[in-house]
C-alpha cells in the first residue's frame, strides 16, 4: 500500500499551515493524499515579554533569518508631530484590541498600546525649545543648573518658542513621566519593539478605550 490513509483525521507532528485538511467549498471532505511539507510548517508564537533583552535567531526559508525576541526592555519611538525619534524604556502594556489576555501577561505584539519613559523626549523638548514639558511641575524639584549658551543659540531657541505647542493630553502625560505609544514593529519577527507616541485624536480614542476597560 502507499502508506497514506484517506481516513487519517489528525496528522501527527508540529504546527502546520497547510490547507490539505480543509473541506471543499461545497462542504465535502477531501482525502489526504500526501504528507506534510516543510514549506507548510508553522512555529510557536514568540510571546515577547518585558525584561532584559533576549533574542534568538531562527533559520527560515531560503536561508533567511528571523529574530525571535523573547524579552525586550527598550525600543525606538517616534514623536510624529515633532519629527524626532528616541530610544526609551518600555514600562507597561496597557491595552490590546485583540486580546485582554495579552495585557494581563504583558505580552509585546504589534499594535498593542504600551507606556514608555518620557525622559528622552522631555530632555529633547526642553533643549530644543527652552520650555518645560509637563504643566504640573513638582515644587520640591531642584532647578537644574543653567548651561551657558552663546547669543546665537539663545536667539535660535527664542525663535522656536512660538512653535512650542503640545496637546493638553500629551502635556499631562509628561507630568506623570509616562507616554502612551503604539508598537509598530513585530517583536517576534524582527526582534525589535519600535513604534510611535500617541497624540491628538488617536490618543483620545485609546484613553477612552482604556478607561472603559478599567470601569468594567
């Protein structure tokens, strides 16, 4: 005999992405006439967590490589309205539209909403505009020592101050030291957790979603 059983309900082995086991459009069963193929394989999910960076390379089709991030603690995040990107710490996972379980387990995936450290962005903003980011400043904070600047630099900073405008919601976040951001990369494929800072209507939308989730 050929060794292939048409009535074989479950083919043993790992994760498969084949469509051989699927029914026909009419609903009829298809006989399984061949074994699994290497090009149909699937792999376990990375389930990237927060922690000290741990990345594993995976050999893929054509000799290419994927980078499986198992733990990540930092990423590059863009502040779109200011056209600036900074590397910053990932602090928390707060919302995921697809699955609340991924929030509970603090799993980093594409399009999840996270909180990142605002310090690199605040330092850039204060250096670029000469204005403090975050309205509610702590009174017990020690004032930083003034760094002497040339007249040319002072004139440049003074000219920029008219453009120094942050949305009220984003300004409130600078006061807390945490910014909401979206993950744009795929940590389990590229080994990176990069994205952009939420602002404007998009920030309003996700803050509303987060509040609704907490109220349930």
